[in-house]
C-alpha cells in the first residue's frame, strides 16, 4: 500500500530542466566549452557544483587548474542566469496532469514530499502556487550526497515518517531514478524509456501519470 509520493521538481512538476540547460549553455559558451542537449542529459538531477565539474571535465586538463574560488564564481554566474530565466514562471508552467495527480493524492490521503536537488525549489513552488500540496520539502543543503545517492529521497521519507518501502518516487532523470531505487522505493520515471530503464514504471510524459494506474500496476 502506498503511504507517500515523493516528487522531483525540475522536469517533473515543471519544465525548468530547459532553463537549467539554457543557463549552463550561456556559461559554457563564455568558457568556450561545447554544450548540447545530449550532454545536458547527464546534468539532470545533479547539483550545481557537481554539474559544473562535469562541464569543466571536458577541458583538456579536466578543469583541474581552476581554484575553488573561480569555480564558485562560475556556479554563481550560472545561478544568476537561471534566476533571470525563471523570474516569469507562474502556474501556467505546471506540467500537464500534475495538479490532477496532486489533487488525487490529497483526496486519497497520501502525503507528498519534495526531493529536489535545487536550491531554488522553494521559490519555484511559490511561483507555481503548489506549496499547499507539498507536505515536506527535503533540504538539499542538509544531505551529504546528491543524486544518484538516495539521501534526498530518504530525507523526505523520514520527514514524512514513512518507511521508504511504501514510498513512490517520481523522477525525470537517470540519476534521480537511481537515487529512488537506492532508497528502496518504487520508481516512476517520466520521459525516455531507454534513459530511465531502471525505473519500475515509466510514462512518456506527465499527463500520463495516474494514481489509480500506478496503484493497479504495483498490486499486480
Ligand atoms: P540549483 P531536480 C536539479 O533539480 C536539476 O535537475 C539540476 O539540473 C540542477 O543542477 C539541480 O537541481 C540544482 O539546482 O542550481 O537550482 O540548486 O531535478 O533535482 O529537481
Ligand atoms: Mg529532475
């Protein structure tokens, strides 16, 4: 029996994945590093500094010549690009089917947790006006290891007081699906079935997410 749903934010509740892409692309271009959608796939769900490290690792010296201070400055620059891009986000950018799912979960008495790597998650939930549906937001700054480690999903489950075995995690990223599976939860993937092949249940888009279908699938 499902006792909680734990959602990723970027790419699941709203399509901010495209703004993260744009913000990194702006920075990568300034640094003369090639950046495309395929590479971006590896950054989904990965925290800010780890994402920067992956981008810099494409340089001939693997980016090892930069000081922490310099890297911090670039990470801040990316975040400023991102904050500029999300300034106008409002409830029209909630992905299709998400509000209906939140509503069905509330109706069924199933609490909702958020497990996003983003330090901008609170701002976005407010702009999307969905805060009232979310019972618990796991703080990414409080966990030792980012996705694909299970920490952030475990943190959300703990805050909800639910055993991970009875949690359903929803993710759009490969690293995120791995995090859910390592946490011992049922993983719902949204997106490309090949990229998300480790998920227990996959839909191509958020509009296809349905509580009754997932329940039906889990109980066989
Ligand atoms: P920020 P999620 C992740 O959010 C994004 O997928 C990832 O691209 C981003 O780098 C990360 O948040 C950190 O975001 O720079 O805003 O702290 O998918 O875990 O909701
Ligand atoms: Mg995501």
